[in-house]
């Protein structure tokens, strides 16, 4: 390290190491967002083919959100390693190698081992690598500047954020397409190749960087000092406020993908994939950063001074507005309509405008508010806001899931005729081999309610064949064996649900029994896709197309959601509105103070 420059170049121009950092960030963000763009759809639709079990939308959202939580929590570890021990450069290079190994693990899923091992191992390594380098890269940008060129920091952070979204927009368009037509091995492998290139490019700039040395014990002393603790204490409420922003934003990679599956995605005569809609966010960032920087901010400044906290507060409000659009779109879907995905793109326009005012501004704000020996740590604390938001999303999606009867039942495994691996679960009476037992493992779940549910499903299928649409409601529903009426719910234009409250006669418990009805896709639309051909190769579908009944039915026992449809999105909308209200007094009373390398501390009002 002694051969490297340990302080910023004394110049009023752009530091020479910035291009290497920007190039590294573009390639690294391609790899991360490309992998993340494919993750939710992979968990819901592809995992079963590789040897695991497909997840429900709520389960996939939970997994994606916990992954996001880890990615943005490990920056605390990376920051401490960088600031106290190894410095930012060595930390970035070392953890980038870990990052590459994570992508390799995902690309190998289903090859020579248990798929869950490769999946969890890959996500774990990426969490450590991506999270560990994240605060170091951001702080490394700021470290390149001294007193003479500090006026270029804002411009550079905008370019830095621009590079992030340039990589993201390309990967969000490309990787979902690769997943559909070429499968998960290539879809997760291509981002890995980009991460290798990112690591090499960063290494090439080693002689151009200012390598700010690790501070060792002085970092820890400053961390626990009165000034250090005061700065952290002042910014922790902002972590929570910004965390609520990311709580909603995090769902662009999960819930909004599943919502887009139920929308009309024809854009300019071409049907886009649900995961590709995410590309609207980074694409709009490329447009909105210069628009805000050179036009909107200067115009607003003529009327009212735009402090960083005022920008952040405005961004939080816009996020609430965007989820109003998302919630209204879901209400239309719940009515059986197929709204155009343009409504979701409108929501993206609004939330991306909010992102410009929250993420970019908060990134710079946390850096400038950090004492000089705590720059990486403060970047990590900023990123912890993303972790907090993702964790909240994961917890909500975990809590709203209703388990199945196996959680409270004695289970007996048995075989019958040609069917093996059948499971008999004690019903509500808690005793095996009584009439209310539930049997799973066959083509359908057998229970006292199976016959009445099946007969009703057949009538609905006849209705669909005659009218080419699912009914919005179904009058005259029969009673289940326990005296409660069977319920019919239209989920979307192509999905419906029949359900019995079960023997406890209470909705949304583990004893619910039901059938999910889904309009089958045209076989011509599936042939040639990796998933269809792989299922065909493994004998999971008949080579001639198999059972091509108009409606696919899936029997369920428990496993519902206590918060579903539009109610789910309205919950987060109200949460965001409450966050905005609480943010106002915080912004009014916060007193900022700026610290930069190469100059004395100075107070800024």
C-alpha cells in the first residue's frame, strides 16, 4: 500500500481514478440487478424443475426481501473492515472475488447437488460480496476529492448513480429474456461474467486512486467518541424514514413483477416479460437525473431553498403517490379486468422521481455528515436503511401467510395402488383415520369438501368454455360439509379461487380447503421456452401436450393470505403516508454538519 497515493490529488478537476470506479460500478450493478431481475420469477416458476419446490408469490417475495435485507446489512461489516483494518481498496477487491463465487454458485444450481445448497450458498456469498463492497465503493468515490475540487462531488455522485442505472436498465431487459428462452444457468451465469469484468476493471485503476489508509484504533475511538455517537444518533431516525421508502421500492423486484403478470403488457405491438417492466426504473433514472439537476431543482430554488432534507421529504411523498396508482391498478385486477401495464409504468415514473430525491440526495448527505474516519461506516448506515425496509417487507409477507394443516396434525405416510408418498393428516378432530382426515400427495387433496369443490369447479370451467371468461361472481354456491357456503373469489382475468372455511368454519386458517382455477396458456406460447422444454424432457408434461382442459385446477389446504389483493398495496400506501407526516418535524429540527477530507470541519446551517 505504501506505493499508492494516500491523499486526494490537489486539483480543481475530476480525480483521475473516477473513471475506473464508474466503469466498475456499471458492470457490478449489471450483475446484481440482472440476477435480482430473474430471482422472483425463478423462485416461483423454475425452482421446482431444478429439484426444489416452487414458491408462492408471498413466499418468493419473502425470500427476495430477506436477500435484500442481507445485501444491505453486510455493508456494516464491510465498512468496519475497510475503515479499521484493510482500507477500502483491499476490501473491495477481496470481497469482489467472494461476489464472483456467489454468481458461480447460482449458475450451478441443479448441477451435481441439492439445488437449495447452491441457491442459499450463492445468495449468501452475493450478500457478503455485494453488501461488503457497497459502502466502500461509495466512500471511495468521496475519498478522491479534496478541498479544491469538492464542488464536483455532487456532479460525480450523480454520474455514479447514472452508471448504476445504466448497468441496471440493460440487465433488467436482457436477463429476464435469457431466463425465459435459455434457462437459469445462463441467466445467472451472464451476470457472473460481468462481475468478473467489474473486478478486473477496478484493479486496473489501482495506481490512479487515492488510497485513504485504514484508521485502525483511531476509527474505533472516533466511533465511540461523543462526536461520532452524536452523528450516528442524529442520523438513525433518517435511516428509518428512508427505510420505509425502500420498503415499498423493494417490491419492484417481487410483488410488482407478479402484478405485471396479470396486466396487458403489449407495448408498441410487442409483449414484454413481467420482469422486464423493472427496467422502467433505471431507464427513467437516466432521464430524470439530468432533468432534476439542470431544470427542476433550479426552477424550484427560485421559489424556495431546496435543502437535502426537503428533497428527501418530497421523495417520500411521491413514493406514497406511486403506490396509490399501484393499489388502484390492483383493484382493477381484483375485478377481473386486465389493466394496461402503462399504469404500472406511471407508478414507476412517480416512484423513480421520488428515488432521485431520496436515494441520491441521502447518499451524499450521509457521506458529508460523517466524521472523516467514519466515511465507509456512514455509507453502511445509509445502506442499512435499505436493509431495514427490505426486512419489514419480508416480515409482512411472512406474517400474512397462513400455514397448512400439517402444522397442527399427526401425519401418516402410506401408498395406495400406483400412488406412493401419500400423506394422511389428522383433521380438525386431531385423530387419524376418521372421516375428516386430509390426504395429500396425489393429483388432488382428498377431504370431506373435495367433491363439492370439484363439482363447482367443473361448472365454472363450463362457464369459461361457453363465454371465454371467468365469472365475476358465482350465485347459488353450495354449502360445504360443515354448513358454511363455498366462497368464490375472482383473483384476476385468468385466475379464480373456490374455498371452504373448513371444519372450524373460520376463513383464512390452516383448515381452509380450496381449489385455485387458472386459465391455461396456449401451448404454442410455451413451446421453445426453456421451462417448457425442460419439463417436457423430464417427463413433467406429456409430449403431446397432455391434459389441455381449458382450466387448470390446483387443490389447496390452508396456505392462504390474511392480506391479499388491493388490500395488500393499500396497507403499504397508508404506511408511507404516515412516514411522510412523521418526517416533517424531524426535517425541521435536524441541524446538518459537513466533514470532508483535506480540510477542517465546518458547520453548515
